[in-house]
C-alpha cells in the first residue's frame, strides 16, 4: 500500500492538492483513503473514502480509558473522576489524533492513502514524534524493569517505597505498540511526501528545509507542486506584474527542485469534485529508492568504517554530532535525531565527520579486537 503525505507552507493549498490527488487516483480505478480534517465528506464514493480525524473525541476517548484503568489509584487518593461532557482537548491532541489516523490508514484495505498533514514545520515535528516518544518511554520504563514487575511486591517491602502499578506497565506497553505502528508507517518504503508551495520568496527556502528534515527521518519527496499559478497571458498590467514576479520565483524553484508540477489558479477557491478535477494531478510516479544510511567497510584503508547519511542542504556550521552509548545524536540546524548505531559500530569510536556532496560521512575506528587488521 502506498501512502502520500501532503504538506507545505501554510496557505499554499495543501488540503486542496491532497483532495485533488485522492480524487484523481480514485477515478483512475484505485481504492483511495483521504485523511484530512478539512476534506469535504461529500467527496466519498466511487473508490474514495474520506476519514476526518476528530482530536476532541479522540482525546476524550483516550483520557476516559486511562481514567478507567487507574480507577483504583484514584479512589485511594479520593479523586473525583471526570465525565465525558466536561472534557476538552489539550494542546497536542491534534497531533496524536493524526498519528492514530495514519496508523489506521495503513491497516485498511486500500491501494493508496493520501494524508493531509499540517504546515511544513509542524509536519516535520509530527513525523519525528513517534520515535522521540518511544525513546522517552524506553528511558523512563526500560524493558528490563518491566520484565521484573513480578518482583514488585518484594521490592516494595525492601525499599520501603511503593512500586509502579500494573496499569502503568500495561499503559506503557500499549503506547509503545501504538507509537511503533505509527513509526512503521513513516519508515515504510512505500511512504512518500508531497510538498505544496505557492511560488514566492519563501518557496525555495521551504524546499531546502523540507529536504533536510525529511532526509533526517529517512523519507523521500514524492513531488514538488507549485500551486495557484497565475495566467501568463493577461493584458492587465497589475496582474501581469504579479505573474512576472511569481514566475521568477517559479524558475528558482525549478532550479532547486529539478521537476516541479504546476497547478493553475482557478480564480476562486475550489468547490466540490468538479473544481478539484480541473486541477491537473501529479502523475502516479513509480517509487524511487529512499536515500538510506549504509556502513561501508573500509578495513583495507587503515581499519576505518564510514557511515553515509543523505542530508541535502545541510550546512557544516549547523552540524553537531555526539555519541551517546549505542546512539548517535545528530543535530542539523533546527532538527535533531537519535540514530541507533548498527551492532558493528557499537564497538567503534567516532573519529571524524564531514559533509561531502550533500552526504554526512561519519568515520568510525574499530575498537581493538573487533576483527584482525589486514596485514
């Protein structure tokens, strides 16, 4: 199953492009799921199904379920439980609802899921969220501590302090499973990101930010869409000036992106399926390999291993690399990711890093005894 994640600068029309893409794919005979808070439910039908995440309902459902599981502890504290009608969603509920919708979309019987993501900065943070939260859970409640929960009563007597309750471990395990499922969708080789931009001063900068942030997550751009292009044959001097300015930025975008798919301005906000059909969809492109991370064995060159990480647009001055146990903490500008090291690199020492042709190349020297050196 293919998944297309649609994002872009705020106001660039990403929701419209997501809906037009889903509609065109459905009319081509594919079974398509459109995930969007703002999509028109009337688009459903003819191979297209619309799923609208409801953050408020999702938050109430999860909160009440957690409250029910911890009922004994709340009774012990004398706390008054909340009722459904008095709960309102908290900040962050939208992101979690969208992650659950993304997980559910991958489990459905569809050929393609088109997901309308938030604007670019929020979308990049959202795609990094499952892995970050899983890492926090592993640090706060390690697997070995959970495995020892059968000894909790005895440990409580010896330590003189109460041990975490069973519901805490069960809740943690459930959260871990849900986050792992969402992370699997992000990491899937059939998941791609479509970037929607309106040609202007910020378009090229947004493209570079997207490429770098997505590369750090191991994701690839499916297409770059230039939306709301003004007609080039207008005789009105005012409109002609705006068009000339827009096309200058479009040329910059073509230079930076290579291939840009262009969509016209309809002269109005799109309304209904017929207007969406007027927007030329991006062709159904074949999947291309995602730039990965590979370790090159360079034992014949002074016993050094090199790890390549594709980071297009990375700037050396914004690059920081720190070894933390079995992880590599990589910071590039506003982005940060903890990269688990392959088993062979856990017995190596980081001896250098540099940027070569858009790739970060990290050099590792094997610890003594890892393998015999080549004579």
